[in-house]
């Protein structure tokens, strides 16, 4: 992304991710002035557990903000607002001193898998559809709270509030407890029609309603930067801080997907294919997720896969444990393999799967291996297997209403031209790249710009800040091949489901 250095008014967007916290400095002209990033790991103290320290998020935010400001080369007096985005579904429990009572349980966590069906039985399928519009899955805040209620009741008894990851950063910045609809609707504790916390869902999980934070709109100013936080970040105190948005909603905003009927595909560690609508498009079988957008009056319905870029990362490490191959080198070999990988199919369910199977125990496989197949074939099969999983999502989305024939594509995996071409032909849609990077943090910055009156409205902000790249269209010959291969792919999950 082109970096512009000039003295101007600007806002910060901070994204609390799974692997790092990032910060962007965005000018009133929509120019990216600076980027900062600081990484951290995921703690796995027991099998199926995934935790992170909220204090690590805060320390990473300090480093990312300072690095972004150094790169922007503007004085702190030019910053006029801060917006937040963050990984969804996570759980931070704070005590009456507003300090974390334990490490945060994040979206990758699977410890609550055995409780999800129990909670759903208490509520009933029809009620879950009507109120939450989503299936309760391991790693959702409600599932983690149900686990706390059963295993660590003393922790829950000491809780003043439970927060999502980016809401904890808002607390550190302002001292205020808050949430907003895009994150609240992803907890499985929020009524997506009434826009309030649901007593029915909270009771089923053993959660007192009074520890759920107030909910406001994403661009609303919820507090101002405290002196202590300002000193740590190198900013001036009193800056307005907006509520922000869940990472997927912020990413949609940062990619300019702010109108009903538009779609986006994100290929990151996992993957999401999303359609925006002016009403909630709820799948009666709850294979999809329907959450609030950061834009008032809009929802997005999303098919989610757990294994996107992480599947390619796994294969690269397995194929080249000594790191002899870079990603470009690995992918270059797959360019010469024909569509369909000469009959080789890869099931990418290395960490379970969500849409459409909703099976945390699903596992991966290569099927159809012969002596003819080379490392290059396996590489292409991995790319195609992830694309087939996305096609399962798209077909499920079609059951809830019309889908566009044009999607915006982003995420680290979208940088591969080969993967984009495979996806376009497998899905039968055109894919247009969004230029630049850090679209989630950019979405947070756009919300900050609204709250600070730097931008008049979202369309104006998007027009200034979001730019698009080339479009890839389906190849008719490859489409025909992939149609046959996808039918075989679909048959494999039920055939192998009981083989763990």
C-alpha cells in the first residue's frame, strides 16, 4: 500500500487480531500515513484450549500505535480520534476493579464443545433461530461462559463485566464498559431482532444479565482517552474513542462493502464468504452466521470455514520442514498442474469445520493419491480443497436468498493470483481485489473518522479511502472440471465422517 507523508488531520484504527495487534493512521483525505504491528502467540495450556493475555493485547497496541505514528511522521496533536476492531467471539472477564480475572478464552478454543448441545437443548432449536439467528459453536463467548459457569463458577461470581477483545481495549483507553451490535450479535447472547441482550439465552448459559455491557452504535463516541493511556501511547489525552466493530464487520467497511446485496470473500487463516443485506437472512438449519454490520440498518450473512490459509501453512511446513520453499516458490510449482489435480482431492478440515458441517471434530484428508502425483499436485489440491469448502458456503448462502455474481476478495491468501483464479472458477463468480492491506484496521479508522467528524458519512469515507484492483473471472473449461470435482468433494465428508 502506498504511504503518504504529510501534515494533516488523522485518526487511528487499531485491530486486535489473533496473531498480532495492528494500527493504521488514516488522514482526512483517506490516505494511509502509517502502519504499526506487534505480534504475540496463542497459549494452549491444555488440549483444545486457546487463550491469550489481555495485557499482551494492550502492550501490543502500545507498540503498534507508536510504530504507526513514527511512520506517519505527524505530531500527536494531529490525531483526532481512535477506532477499534478485534477478533470475534473471544471472552474477557473483568472484576470490580476492571482487571482481567483470567486469560481471555478466544475463538479458537474448543473446550466448550460438549456444552453447546446441552445449552441448545435448554433453549430449543426454534428459539435459537428466532432470537440468536445462529448456532452456538465452541469458542463463542456464550459457550465459554457456559463452561465458566460449570467449571470456574467462582470466576463468574467475581465478574463485574464480560467483554469482547476490542471492547477490553476500549476499557483500557477510556475506562468505559461498552459493546456494539456487530460484536454483541456474535456472542450468541444478543437478540438480533430486538437489539438487546436476551434473558433467555443468558439464563441457558448461566450468565447474569448485569455483567453484559451497554450496547451502542459502532461509530458512537463511548469515551475519551485517559491520561494514563495517552501517556503509554504517546498521544494527547481526551481524544474521542468510538465503540468500533467486530473484525469481520470492520473488514467489510474497510473493503467498501456497505450496501445491501454486495458480497465479499476473505481468505486469511480461516475464511469467510459474506453477503450484506437490509434484513437478517437466517439459515433455518443454522449452518451460516448472521450478524450485525457496523453500518446501522444492515446485517451480513456469512459462511465461515476454519481452514483457509492455515491449510496452506500446514502443507508448506509438511512439504518443507526446513523452510526451503517460500510460498511463492511452492505455489509456482502448482501453476503447471491441471485443474482438478489429476484426480487428487484434499479435504481441508484440519481444525474441524463450520459451514456447512458445523463439526468441530471433522478432520482432513488427501483422497485419490497415486504414484503419478507429485508435491506440486498436492499443493494445487490444497488450494482447490479450500476453494471447494468456499463453494459449500456459497451454495448454503444461495438457500437463504440471491447471491451476487461479483465478490470483493481480500486477506493474505488473496495475494496469490493462482488461488484467486481457482476460486473464481470453483465458485463461478468474478473476484475483484481490494488494494492495500490492513482493511480491518482501516474499517476501525473509518469509524473513528465518523465519530470525530473527520468524514461526513460512510460513503464519503469509503470513496476517499478504499481503492480496487483487477478482477478475475471464471474460466469456463475449468468451471466444468471443478463442478465434477466438487460433487466428489461433497461425497467425501459423509463417507469419512466416522473415521477420526
